[in-house]
C-alpha cells in the first residue's frame, strides 16, 4: 500500500479524507495514513512483544481500517479511531501467540554519540525499561503506554482502549507498581554485578 505524503489532501480534514475513501477516492486513505503512520507504527511497536508482531499487527490494523472506513461514526477523532484499531490488533496477536517470545534488541542507531558513556547508559536504561514493559500483561502495558509514554489523558486512553476510566487508572497503577519493582530489581542486580567485578 503506497502512502502519499503530498499536498493533495492537505486542505481536507482527517474525517473528510476517511469519508472520501469510503466514497471511493483512491488516494484519500493513503493521504490519511501519511499523516498518522509514524504514530501508528510507534503504537504498534510499543504494544507488541516483537518487531515482527508489530509489523504484522499494524498491517492487519490498517487493512481493517481500510475496510471499515464506512463504519466510522465521527464520535471520536480519526487518529483516535486508528489508534484503537492498532492497539486491538496488537492485543489480538498477543492473545493468538500465547507464548512469549524473547524480546529482540532494538535496531542500532547509526548516529555517533557525543559522549559514548552517556549514550551507553541511555541505551541500557531504554533496554531495561523496554524489558520491564514486557513483563506486564498486554492489557496493563497498553494502558500505561497510552497514558505515560504517548501522553494521552485517562479519559482519552479510556476512549482509545474502549474501557472505563477507572479501569485505565487501576491498570496504570498496577503497571507502574510492577515496573517500579522490576526496574528496582534490575538496578540492584546491576549494582551487585558491578561490585563483584571490582
């Protein structure tokens, strides 16, 4: 599926592009994806266990959105509607897999760090946080990623995930508690390794 990033739909809103797609405009959906693809990819990547699962779930989600465009009711923003479809596709794939695969290391960043030690510490921290995120259940991870990493309010997250606000709050609280324990455990374990190496 080719994504057009031109200016053809720049004067149309997301809802207008989605309606145009549903009415048969061949380029409207690509134009819409051009606006939101990066966000949707990051959502899939943060919600999935592996890069391959994120790619597959995003592809499934975009096909679903493409097919279901005519059912969009405009009771939420198009971006929120797309976000919810992606999260649901990721959670469905996790449920289907049932077995947790190992989490691959992120792809290397080709930029040279200004201070190699700081860049290494940042990478170690990012890996520790990513690893800790994957100790959470898919539902808890989806809630905490939506609120804490993507910056949505509890009300917005509830609408995106299709659950009550109280459920979002409780899932986030439980996820944060488990993340704090997990990250503290990793910090203590790392300090013990450092002491043993001295």
